[in-house]
C-alpha cells in the first residue's frame, strides 16, 4: 500500500529459500491502492486456488484485516494450514493463536531457516515435531506452545536473492534492498530492534553490489531504497560500498536510513557522490526532554545541524512522532515548530502518531493503560479501520480483541484531544500558507484556526 509500490523483499526471501530447498512456491503480492480497498471476501477469492500450506506476511497495521480474511478462508478450506509471519504477527504470536483457532502457526522473527524446518515437519505429516522448531508459536490440540527463540542468521550472504521472478517487476518503480538486519539502539518506542534481538548483521559489499547489478541488467531497475534500520551503522562498509559504486559506474540512485549521531560531512559527501538521493532520519521530536526519555542519543539542535549539512549534499526526510505518554503540549509544539522549520529549508518532514507496538519498551511500561481515541482526526494513515464510513466488520473486530491489536489504541497522555486539534490545525493549513521563516507565524496561524498556541515566549526561534 506504499506509493509508489515497493518490492516486498521480506517474503520474497522466504519464497527463495523454500524454492532452493525443493518446495514449489506460488507467490502473490496482494497490493491494493489503499486501505479502503481491503475487503476480506475479495482476499479469500484471491486465494481460492492456493496450495495446502498458506503463508502470509504482514505488518501490524494490516494484521486485523489479514486475520478477518483468514477466518473466512479457513471456513471455506478447513484442511489448509495457515502460517503467519512478519513484524505484525511476531509480537502477538501467542495471543493470535489463543484467540483465533483458524491460524495454525506463527513464525516469530527471522523466518528463512524457520520456515524450512516447519515445512519439513508438515511434509512428513509430523506436526508433533513442531516442538523442535525454534522461533515459532503453534497449536497442539487445545494447547498453544511458544518455542525458544531462533538464533539469528549471522552470515546473510548464505541467503539467495529474493525471488524477484515471481512478481511483475515492471509494476515496481522502486526496489527495496537489504544491506543489513537489526539495530543495536534502544529507542523505547520501537519494536524493530527487539524483533532482531538488538544485533546487527550485514551482507558483504560484494553480495549487495551483485544484487544491484542483477536487478539493473535483468529488469532495468535504477532506483533503490535500502530498508536497513540503520544503514550507516558500519562506516567502513559504507565507504567501501560507495567506492565500489563509483569505480564500477553503476548508474543508479538510492536512498537509505541515516542516524543523526552517526553522520559526518565526509560520509555524506561520499554517499552523495555515489548516487545517494535522500537520507531518512528518525528525528522523532523537537523536545530535548522527549528525545532523552525515548533514548535517541542526540538533541534537537544536533538534528538541525546534521540535516543542514545533509542538504548540502543530498535530500533529507525527517520523521516525527507525537502522542508520547510524557509529552506535554509544549513538547508537541516544539515538534511542530521544528517540522515547519525543516520543511522551509527543503526537508520532507512527516508526522506520525505514536503506535503501541507490543515488543517496544514503552508498551511494557504503559501497555496496561492504553486508551481508545477515535475522533475524526485521531488516526494516522497507518490505522484507518476506525475511520467513519469504513466497513464495520474490521473496526468491530479490532474492538473485540483489543489485547491482540494494541497498535490501534493510544498511549495515555495528557490533553490528547487538544493535542489532536493542534496537529489537525497544522495539517489543514500548512499546505495553504506561505510560511515565513519566523516560527511566530506558526503560533499565529494555529491560534487563528482554533488551536491555542503554547510557548509564546519560545516561538521566535526554532
């Protein structure tokens, strides 16, 4: 559901490994134009002629839809085995199986080795042997079992390239590439680092360059995005990678994730000279108090300085979050002010609401106190199932199983309704205003449109 659509690299790795081990794999990317096109019955019809084992990979934002659809699918085809995987099901594996008997197995975390062992058990007809497969949650009669965690794949070069030939590559203008997996940082709102066990393992530069060359020569692809949680984690690898690009004249452009406290002018210059068109930064907040509490390891001022330097060489995207339990209205305004400032200097600034991911440290601290908040503007683009006019069965399904779908609720935070109006006011009027550099103007606009401004004494500077 991304725009433009991007290659689903994760499940294509799973498909490639299964084919290498001798299994016949049909692969379908159920891409849709938007969440409004998600219909459980259409999805079931889409899978009408599927194989005896059905594997589905999804993120948490589409998990309610997937489970709704599987309920109908299993009603039509009770003999088929359903295996879920991906970031969405991993954090809720045991709750999914405890609540939904039509799901048979959840692969938790990294799946390439796990899925092969699962298929060996299913092929032999020895479901009892699933207890010997690390990294899964499965049902044995009335009992649900979670096996020990799977050891990470440290040598990623042993994996085949994703099974690109199973999808219509001409429909994907942007291709996602994996250089490394995992993040060692401890941002308290994030579930990605916990899923990977906070360890980072990388492919060799030779392997990555070979895959890029293959995609360009076979499919004519020249636009790539590295999906690593922190692409710039190993500076030596990145310098080596950039040097190879320039030496071999790859003739492609690419984007990646950066990190404020890992960037340098030398690194930025090298990346830009080898085709880097944009760097994504998780800035998260304009408040140093919030940044400290969520363990970002940098200040708002440091973020501004690094992004200024980045723009000297390439494009920049800055992502922000609002809705932290400890975030005051003043903290939120600082975030909005910083967003407006960065947008004025050419940054693609984006705002998301804080999502309660089950594996995130913040969830462990506040997960027992989540709240529903379903006002007209309360949801972001990632969770529209509560939207007025959306088909009711999915929204009702989410409400029926709140512990399975915590991502659709909110962390408790003071003055949530007022904060939501502030965000809504900015979103409505930002595109319509010729913003001057002075941040005082932002406070004036929000006040004019019904959101009382905060920090009047601080709004003269960003």
